[in-house]
C-alpha cells in the first residue's frame, strides 16, 4: 500500500508540474487561441487518472470531473470563433449543466447502500 501511495504522490507531483508549465506556456504565447489552456489542463488531469488506472491506483473522481469540465470549457471556447452561430454560446451555463449531469449520473450508477 505504501508503494501505491508513493506512486500516486509522484503522479500528482508530475501532473501539478505539467499544469504549471502549461499555464506558463499559455501566458508566454498570447497568440494561442483562447481555450487552449483549459483544454491542456483537462488533458493533463485526464492523463493523471489514466496513469493511476494503469498503475492499479484508484482514480480520483474529483480530478476526473475537473478534467472533463476543463475539456468542455476549453473546447466550447475554442469553437466560438469557428462556429458562425447567430447567438453567443453560453459556455458557463453549459459547463454547469455538464457538471450537474456528472454529479447526478454518478449517484444513479452508484450501488445503493441498503
């Protein structure tokens, strides 16, 4: 169990390091499209949980959810200039809906304690 805890700690440290490097890259290059930072962070958090899964460590629902939300937020933000919509895309409202679906879906699939 101690090896798994150490391995998880190492994976988290790597993920945090990558998040800060990516954040720095997005700040250093302002020409990157808006939403690129969120997509990168989402991919890093999803990658963290894939690495946990491959090493036999339980994934974190919290960081998986944050990763999914960051991906949705970034993808919608990147899509705004590409999609010629006659209305403004309500990115924050859509992210809230996705978050609510994740929470509700998690409770629906969870086995009851009865």
